[in-house]
């Protein structure tokens, strides 16, 4: 958990541990939440790249069609 705190501290984020002792469930929950965040952002990034690729392909097809129509 120290590496997560250090990573977040680098960006000016502080971490407050509410249940420091007693259950390992807190650590498991923190890691599950962290993995969920990573999955969400990765999904969004892949979606953005997919949309950009689709726009680029459509623009290329449009350029080719315009070129063929003028010939």
C-alpha cells in the first residue's frame, strides 16, 4: 500500500487510511477499487482510440471517393 500512497503523493494527493488495523479486507477493497479505476480508464482510452480510428478511416475513404469522382 505504501507504493500507492507514494505514487499519489507525487501528484499532490494525500491518502487517509480510515481502518488502519484489524482487517485485511480494507487492503483488498482498496486494490479492487484501484483495479476498477484502471479498467474504467483503460476502457475509455480504447473507446477514444477506436472512435479516432473510425473517423480517420472514414476521412480516408471520403478522400478516395472524391478523387475517383473527379477523374
